[in-house]
C-alpha cells in the first residue's frame, strides 16, 4: 500500500486527468485505501467507479470488481485501458485471445483490476484463482442487486459475502439506488450484518431536467420530444418488446437514427445494438429495461419513458443513464391509466410473498405521487430516498406550476365510498357510486341506498379517475391483491377522513397537448458550436480507428471544455477535465490542431510536464540556456543540456550550484555556464 497521503490526488490528476475530487469522493477513496469495509450510495454520474478504481492503483495486488453485465464490464475495462491502467475481465463475452491475455497479465502480476460477473462465483475454481493472484480488495458495483427489495435482484450476488470471508479482504459496495430497506439487506448479505463505513452522498442529479405528461396521443408526444433533440443520443424505455420495435420503426420513418433492443433478440443482434449505441453519435435505442445497467455511455442527452416505469427505484436508475458527463440532459415520462393497471397486474401476478407485493404496490404509489406531484418534482423524488431540497428550478413543475385546489372534501367523499362499500371495489364501481350512476351491480349490492350514493356529481368520470390516481400517489389507498385489486384505505388516510388534515389536488389531471417543440438547452454558446462539431468529428475518427466508443477518447464534457476554453498549447490542454498523462500523450496534438491549426511538435520530456508549474519553469530554463549557449560573450564553446536534463532540473528545483551539478546530465562545466541563470529562474518560481 502506498504511504504517501497525496498519492490518490496525484494519481487522480496524472492518470484520470482531474484536478480534484468531486464532493464526497475523497472520503470514500481514503476509507477504501485504509482497508475499511465500505458502502457508498452515490448518484449515477457521481463518480462511483473512480472510488474503487483509484484505490486499486494505490494498494498492492489485484482488486476484483463484481459487476452485473458483460457490456458494462467491457466498457469500463476499455476506458481504464485508455487511461493506461492495466485492467481486464473474465466473462463469456471474451474471445480466447482476450482471456489468455488476462491470465497472462495475472500470472505476471501486471493486472490491477479484474472484472467478473457474480455468476462466476458459482465455479469453485474462481475462489482458488482469486487467492492465487493476491486479491486485496473486492469491489461490488450495482450492490442493490443483492436485495430482493431493490430492483434487478441477482441471486448470485448472495455468494459475495462468502467470498469476502474466504479471501479475508475488505469489501467496498457501490450503488446509486438504495432506500432504507435495500441498504439494510445489503449490510446483512454482503457484510454479515456488521455495519460498514457508510457514505450517503445524496441522490440529486441537478443537470437532469425532469418532466411527466399524461398520455394524450402518446406517439406524437414522444416524436415531438425527440424531434426537438434531433442528432442527440437518447434512450426510449418501453414496457413491451413489440412496442420497442414499432416505436423504433416510427422514429426511423421520422428521420432519426434508431434501433430497438430487448431480451427476445438474438445474442449477436443485442451485442451489435450495444456496440452501435456506444460508438455512434446521435443514435437512439428504444428498449425494455433489459438495456438498463449495461449502458455506460456518459454523453446520453435524454431519456424518455413511453410507459410508466415499475417503481421509483427503476425510474431513478433509468433516467440516471442520461447526462453522466454533467452536461444538461432531459427526461420525459408518459403515463396513463393503462400503465397503472399493467404495473398493478405485474405485481399481483408475480410469485413474491404477500408482504413483498404490498411493498411493491407502495413503491408504485410513490411513483404515481411523483407523476401527479403539485410542486417541484425533484423534491418529491429526493424525499423518497431520504434527501431534501426546497425546489430545483429544473423540472416542468418549477417552470410551469400547475393549478391546485383544496381537494379535502372530494378525497373524504372518495374514502367514505371505499369504506361504505367494504373496501371491496376498484375505481370504476366507486365512481359509479359517487356519481349516482344506477348499474345492475349497484342495484344487486344495494349501494344505491348508501349515504355516499350520488354525492360526487360535481366531477365527471375522468375527473374522479384523476382524483383516485392522485390519492394513490399520496398513498391514501392501495389495491388489495387478495380482493382482486379493490382499494383499501391506508393509515395515512385516516386523519383526512376524520377532518384533522386537509389535502391539495391538481386541477390538470387530464392535460391536453400544448403542441410545439420544447426548447433544448444548448451544450455550448452559439459561436462555439462549429468548433464542437469539428472536435466531435475528430473524436469519431480516432475512435473508429481503435474500433472503440467515442467516449473512450474523450466524453462530451471534455470536448465542451475544449470548445469553450480553446487551449493554445499542451499546458492549457493538460488542464482540461478528463485529460490524464496517457490521453495527453495520445490526443493533445490532433485536437490542438483542430482548435488552432498546425501545432509545433513538443519533446516528450516537456509533454510530461504539461499543465504543471514545472512545465513553465522548463520553458524559462530552455530560454536561458539558448541565451547562454555560447556564454555571456557569445564567443565561448557551445554547451547545451538535453530536454530530459532540463525536465529533471525543473522538477528537482536545486537551490545551489552544487546541487545543480549533481543532477544527471549537468556536470561542472554546464553548472558553471548556466548555474546562476538557472537558479535565478528557480528562485523566481
């Protein structure tokens, strides 16, 4: 393990090209390096991966990363290799040559990070291998997969706790979505019930604009949303495979580059879709949730849900695919009564025990509460995960607050109808009772004799549907699966029924499409857009030469910084976010040429000092050397220090002629010739 406390920051700059940690990252990195068992809950795009990748470089041996999807593993390995980090994966997606290269790197002690899928832990040989290669840390990505309360449960994650015990090494677990129940189960299953050092970094993604809309000609709503973002990479999530294919066709017919993705496709077709999405700019994927966690592309500019997701956790995870580079991103979620019925049916028809189904209905109610929110959506979303803000200014409700009214009386009438009919009916029958509609079912049950019969005629059927939907969003009522979806009142509703609390409802429960296109935030100022396009073209060409995704060269955030800051030389280029030593070496020249035209070749010794004080000192030493190459008189014998020697001097900063003379490549003669001038430049530094 490295003793230097500054090593993490130094590696962050030299390897990953970042001048400083994001909020909260340093504490997590320090805990992992110190060998503490660690649980970190961080927002998607908050830099989770760096919190185990950087420690892996600071400690001896191999860090094993357990990750849920092959595509995700391969993307992270490719990105690490681009930074010059020795990483590899063992998965069914490997070619024989790739697997052989990984084993060779492990045998030679070169590999720092080894990615494996949880299913590989079922093989007894895996534990033997991990012991043999000196595994010193286990990192678990997407740790919520261990929890049956969270989404995307993966039973093989249950083997990880035993692996930790077998190897006797610390474990660091990371996730973006974990409510209190999920966190508790992670601690039990991964850490044996002993609480680890826990870091809850908040869930806010302020760069993502949140928007919901009731379905009203949903295909047109979706096409209008996408048309306003033409040429940007995006994802459309759908509830069915057939809908994925038909919407992808509709998008292509509208002039967009789009393809579909779902679990029913052939394996090779899915892999081709993943590869195209990673490498092509502006491609749209229309997908089921099968496309969820496998996406590690930082410059997805928007995510749309053609149907309501299944829970708040799923919604947060899926919109989290957008804007991982920190640049502005948009979302739109369309929802309707059919979506709610479908999600309810999926819960009721599942094989989960009754308490799990009850909890899942509560989670769906929470999502309905977000869809029907009256004020800032982000506040509703964050409060669900235990976080809080006043308002965000970056959601549709902050931009256009809906009209609200005191809905206490309407809700009390609805709750009374629920109770007086024995909590045995759904919205359709209850609305007939409230509106005084005489049906055969009402006659047979004698519900026309109830005090609630006909007391809600001030609202039509669609308005009452909206009221019931908002009541579910407030979690005042839940469908009872044992009574075939009949509404049952929750404890939260009782104070309203007793007149102890009031409640507000939205008026616009059925919203008509306003038409027109939404305005999209520009990534750069108008005058910088041509340069950004040229930089993207250069990135695409370099990526195609490597047969790699474009973001492996640089993410959008780095290109945006190039276009706005327009660095003139390697020193300015080195200060851009995401430019580490390896990428500076590989890419500075081609991108500076795009920005400034032809560029002067820079010696490798000078290039290594780019963006640092030593680089500027190098330039001054070089200028002094040129001035004194033939002595003060200009008639002496030519003397010259090599660029490598000047780089050593710039980094060592000797404080005397004797110290200068001892630096390799200097010697007495050069120290006598250049010593005074060099020391003067160093003193000025």
